[in-house]
């Protein structure tokens, strides 16, 4: 006797469908993971389309998340408030989105701090006096093998050389430019139709593209 097929619990899926955050494929995967029962994304789309149930809460969720992020930065606490069914969906999804966004902000700021520390280290390698001291240190550390080679020391001298320092500057500039862009997005500083570019970002853009004019004196910069 054929076992009767278990009915899909679409009420369970409806919250995620109306939230509009997860795709139908993601909703199907989440349902299978939670219940052990398979359902196709096409079946989900067909079911809710037939009932005329829209995916219309994504904008409300984002707006609520924006408010919760602001609140969390002041109170360091996110407390969802459940009022009615639509509000419950908005609150649940906004809380998840807020958690991700706040963690992204912390990660970006931590990465930015590391990048600036590396800039400080690079600054110690700039200038004829500092370079001379570093070269003297390299000579003192020189420890050749039986063939007269010291690969570690060769690498050290390559790093402190002018091309090595320029490459480090370019790599760090690329990193900082990326972090600044991510930071602006995470804190909502960029507008879709009008994305401002500050002086530092403009300089990093010129450095990262290898434009030698980025290192000209300010007096020769046409922007000033």
C-alpha cells in the first residue's frame, strides 16, 4: 500500500514568503531543513500566486531595520515588539537583518583599524634615514647558507626597497579604498543617485590606478 503523501504546511512558509527577504528557492530549502519534507520553489510560487498573497513587506522590513540599527547604536539592545501578524513578520526579519548589519559595521571598523596600523608601520619605513637604518639591520641579520645565499634576507631587502614600499602603499591604499566604500554603505552615507566622493577617496582612487599625478605637490593639483 502506497504511503499517503504528507501535505505541505504552506502556513509555515507564508511568513517567509510575505517578508520577501528569502528567495523561493531559499524558502524551499529552509522548509526542508526544518521539517524534513521536500517542496519545490515552483510549488511555493504557484501556491501563493494562486491565493493572491503578495511579497510586499520587504521595504517595511528594511525601514524597520534602519530604525532598529539606529536604536541599537544608542541602547546596544534590539528588542522586537510583536503587535499583529504583519508586524510580527516585519519584526522577525528586521531583527535578523539588523544583527547582520551591526556585525558588518564592527567587522569593517576592525579591518579599518588594522589597515591604519599597517600604514603606521609603512610610515616608519619612509625617509632616507629610516631606510638606511633598515638596510643596516638587514646587513646585520645577513646569514648566508653554505652556498652563500640568504633567501630570508633577500626577501627583507626587497620589502624595504623603494619598489617594495611603493607596492605596499598601493596595496594598502586599495584596501583602505575598499573599506571606506564598505563603511559608507554600512552607515548609509551613500545615496543611489548622488554618491559623494571625498578628497581621501579621490586620492586613493588615483593611487590604486597607478596614476603618478597622485603624488604631485598640492600646488600643482588642478582640483585646488
